[in-house]
DNA sequence: CTATATGCAAACACTTTGCAGGCTC
DNA sequence: GAGCCTGCAAAGTGTTTGCATATAG
């Protein structure tokens, strides 16, 4: 099954490399700007293809849609519950970067997701409230 | 908003305590056996209620449906890609069990999910193949 | 009694798939 | 020109919600 170098594929790859941990919808919007009638199905198919061949990384988020990463190597992430953005969690090392046995379990991979407030949102909340507020908003809000 | 002690609520709690990290569908099936015409919506509503009041834990899986845990305190999990079961990952300590700052990020929680082969499935694969096989099946298979 | 909880079905968010036609190599 | 790729629409999964009714306290 040899791969073909289509415009759509290139645009999807570009979008993932340009945006900060976008989800499929954000990639779709970015690509649509350059090729208006692209289909969401094509975006999903190419995201999977690119992830499969190791050109991009796929991030399971647990909250909302999957995200995609210009960096394929697995690493830890941080999701801000206020602005919805996802950051690399440089403060914590990836556990078990290589397969190994632990207590009889064959550990092949590890997905680590921190959540809380990113520096910018934390500052905002501190100005408004005494403790760390509860407000949570989806990053979809600002179209 | 005072809580009421309904039969449905008790059955949902029982199911989560009895089953091993069930998803909503498994809870629904278990509860249906005792109260045939319960609604899936009621199961979902009660799972959220119980998680909110700290009676059970909610596990984000990234792969398929959310799971629920008789243990509310957050801890690391392991998901077997062959049988689909989820286990407690006692071999790895929960990172940052209490909120704290790291690099300016206010870290409130951390979700860690290991994946690979559980001891039983690993043994099976070793008997059949030289390396750790690729077969992956959903735990739904055995209805 | 009355607010909370329920069952039903429809809606919802995200993703995958079947198909006919288009494009890359 | 063969077959991978695309766009479209429909279907699939997992979950939430509106509404009328039932029930716990």
C-alpha cells in the first residue's frame, strides 16, 4: 500500500505542525482555509495515516476530542481546564519510555495527562478570586 | 439539592463495587439484571452523582468508554490491549496526589494510564508467538 | 405535597465507513 | 490506467438532555 503525496495530506501535516496540539476540528478549520471543500473524513483519515507512519503524535485526552502533536515521541501533557489549551508537561518525565515488565504486566506505553490551570489562566483567577476558581470552559467557545 | 436514596442509585453503587473497573454499559447490564427496565440515562446520571460526591472514582480511558472505580482516590491504571480489562497499576505511584505548582502550571490532577499485556494475556501470546503479538480486541466481544 | 429522580426518546459530539468518482504515480 | 484518495452522506459509539411521570422524604 504505497502512499501518495496529495495536497490534502500535506495540508493536514502542515496544520498539525503549525498549531499547538490541535484536535481534528481545528485541523479541519485550518485546512479548510486553504482548500475550502475538504472533507472532515479526509482530515481524520490523514491524521491517522500520519500518526501511523510516525510523522505526528496522537494524544488521548479523556476530555473531549483527541489531539495531535507535531512531536511523535510520547511525552506528558498538561490540559488547562480554563482555556482548554494543551501544553507539553516538561516538568514530568515520560514513565517507561521503552517496553518493560512490571509486576508481570508487559508495559508497552504510558499516557500521562495533567490538568489544572496554565500560568496565564492561573493569574487571571488569582486576580478575581481568593482560591482557584471552578470555572471550566471548552476551548471551542472562541470560534 | 438533597440526595434521595433510590433503588437505582443503590444498585449502580453496588455494581461499581462488585465489578472490576466497569464502564457504564457493564454497570447497566449488571443493574438491568436486578431491575430490568432501568434506563441507561439513569445509570449515567447516578454514576456522575456518585463520582461527584466521592463515593466512586471516574477513570478517563482515552480508548473507548469511561470506566468507574470502587476506589475514589486517584491512582494509576493499566489497560490490557488483548482482553480489555483494566487493573490498578500498583507498580507506579500517583504523581502529584495533591495540587501544586510546577513551572508556573497549577497542577490539580494527573491521569496515568499504562497499556500493554496483562500477565495472563502475555503468557498466552508467548505460547503462540516469538514476540509480543499485535492482536487487540475490545472487551465487549464476550457479550 | 413537592422537589428530586426516573424512563423514554431524541439530540449530541466525535469518529468511522460505504460508495462512486477523481487524482497521483 | 491501476489503485490509492477524495467528498459526501449515512451510520456508529458513547453520552447528555427535554419532558412528562413517579416517588422519596
